[in-house]
C-alpha cells in the first residue's frame, strides 16, 4: 500500500475524513491532497469557510510532520498563520500542497499552499508542529 492510500485509511472516521480530504501524493518532502467544496463546508456566501481551509491545511502539515518524526512520536500544532488570498466557490475543488521548511528535533515547520482548480491561490498557511517523543 502506498503512503497516500495508507494515510487515507488512517484518517477514516476522523475530521479529515469528514472534510472529505483525499490524499493524492504523500512523501516526507511533500503532501498533496484535494477537497471538494461542498455546501456543508461553505459560508453563507457559498465559498469555502475559513475554518475548513485552516483544518485542511492543518491536516496536511500534520501529515508532513508525522512523516518527518521518529517512529512512535506524536505531534500537535503549536502555531499556525493563515493568509486568505482568494475564494473557493461551492462546487469547485481545492488542492493543497504542504512541504517542510524545517525538520528539527523538537519542531517541524510546514508551509501549505492551497489553490483553486483554476490554479489561483486560495490560502498560504505556515504552521509549527511540536514533536512529542514517546
């Protein structure tokens, strides 16, 4: 089983599954996933809700962190900054790509870029994941 399929299986029944996150490519150096903009993830104005954007990006960053930590370690987000750039309308699809910019002993810092299916920037998220050793 490849890492994308393995991660998809690991999140069954959890928030990423409820959001409908679909992992496309999963490696320690890059995680790519997509999400369909459904009505239940939208604002009153039928655009992807900021909270859904942040949860999507946080999930991708956490996966990057997990893949860059020692076996048995856990992680939690200790800092996250989101720049909302553009909207993602109902019925569209957003693709996220997260890469590690720092792989440290106690933290992993990730940058996640979210784009519309037209390639337009939706959000840029930088987060710090704490490495919790066993």
